[in-house]
């Protein structure tokens, strides 16, 4: 059993693209509304600093990463810092199921975009639930 | 005949999906000439399996989202040819795999057989030339580089011709590869879908030869040359982002057997000529923004 019970959900920074914004919003939707008791988020920029405090807190944690695009910055960064990744998701994979949907821009989502964000939040939350069951 | 793989399953002894991973690996090996790699042994030493892993297409089978087999491959710096994640594939069929049973029932074994049939069937169905002929195209060594804001546009300096619609052609004897330029991939941003041209179809110069699509737009590929489609880059079907990553190499679209290049060359642009077209397009694009 891992000491740190809450699953860490880490979105990419994705500042320049709508898919990055969706990754961040989906993470917040999951950790604030869908499974606040069992998941929390951390800042990816903080994770990659390599600072001792963050390294120590990562040791006993389980991670889910959510990336906007195929560059997979979050998954790669968390893996590089030695994080135990138990779920890797990519916004683009979900968007492929919604061909033609215009999710918005890097700074503002459309109502369609928010719907997809909620769906991704559900996927993250589902994985959090699975991880909890696997721990039992 | 089935493709010969180096098969690397995970070692998930304590989960149903892990047991299935090993079962699938065994079935693949039994039904073809594939060779099995023990992940535990390979983890501790390269000697036994390195040659097999490097000289054969690598099939990686992960049981669960921990993806230990994939991580092992990444640590060994190997290229994955095919990948199967048992839990995900089961979920796609509406089946939730739990921790148990560890000893597989008929139901789980049947599911393994379905996965194996799909893995091997795709190999049989795949047209031989679908992922490229045996020709080796020279890698562009030098580029004209044009930068605007955060965007970098590269144009290979030698061996390529271009169209005003931002496609390129690279000749190799009587065959040629075609693709799109950096302008297209930057304009579309993350490319999500690739619709390839049909193998052996005849295409006219400036005729449509496939479609790529991102969240922003759909782009019909304009063929710079006439001829017959002899191969398509099937890797783009599962990884269209290769066009974004490198449109001049891994992101090539199709291979054409040329029918009339000597005459058609007059309608194509040299790298310097295309640079002028590109500069104007980029300027117009920024004005419109």
C-alpha cells in the first residue's frame, strides 16, 4: 500500500494550445468535483524543478498524467522525475472521438469544449477509482 | 504468413490482465515464427535478448496501465513496432478486467485469442507496399530556415520540389515521395486524422491524394506529380502527429511511380522559389490574425 493515498493528477502546461487548456481544466474538474477525496493535482513546473521536497513527496505517490498533444510533456516529465505513473491520457485521443468539434482557443473554451473537458474529467476520475481498487 | 515479431509481454503475475498478457504472447509465438522475450531476464541483462529485440519488429504487450513492458522498452531505447494494452482493449469491448482470476478461464482465453487474431490478421491483410517500398530516400541535410514569431519554417535545400499549395516531392529514380511542408503542419497545428490515397490509384498532377485533418481545418493533399500510388505511409494512420514532428522525413504521405515528370517539373517550384511563396503566405496569415 502506498503511503500517500491521494492520486496525483498532473496536466501538461500546454500554454499555447486549446488542448493544453483542456488538459488543465479536465484535471481541475476531476480533482475538485469528481473525486476530491481521492485525487489532487500538482504543478508540473514544480515537479520538474527537481527540488528535494518535491522528490521526496513523489516517492510514495501514484500519478496520472494528462497531456494535450503528442509531445506528452507531462508524462515524460513525471517519468523523468521517477514518478510512478499509473495512467497516461492524451486530450487528442479523446478529441479523435469527437471529430468536427471546435473546442475553442488556448484561452477560452466553447460549450462543446467544456463538454469534452467534463468527459475527460470522468476518464481521469474513473482511473483514480480503478487505482484505489487495485490498491485494496 | 504471419509477421515474425520479437514479443515482449509484461510480467504481471498478480493480475488477470498480466496473465492474459503472457497468454497472448505465447499464442502469437505458437502461431508464427515470433520469438518470446522474458521481461525479467531482459531487465537485468541485455546479452540474451538484445539481438532478437533489435533485429525483429517489436510487439509489446502490457497488461495494465503500469505499462512495465513499455517502460522496459523505453529504458532499452528500442523502437516499438506494435503495442497492445490488454486492459484498454478489453474496456473497448465493454469488459472490465479485475485483479482476478489469476488462472485464466475459458472466457479470458477466448478474449486472448481474439486479440491475437486481430494482431496477426492485420499483418496478413496489409498490402506489402503499404508502408513504403525498399528504396532509401536521402535525408535532407540542409534547410532554408524562415522564422516568424514562434514558428520555424524549414525548406530542404536539395532534392525536393514544391507546389504553391505547400506540398513537396522528393525523387528517387522513377519513384517519388510526396508530403506537406512545415507551413501546412504549422497552419493545421495538431494533426489528428490521415485519410490515405488508395494504393495503385492513378493520380494527376495537382489532383487530390489524401486528406489530413486537425481540430482547426481539413486539408486536401495536392499531388505535385502524376503517376500511380505505389505506397502510403500507414504509420500516419495511428500516429498522424509524425507530420507535425517532421513532415519531410517520418511524415511523408505516399510514394508515387512517376509517369510524366520531365514535363511536370516546369510547374513545380525550387526551394528558393517556394521560399518566396511561403514568406508571402506567412505575412498574409499574420495580417489576417
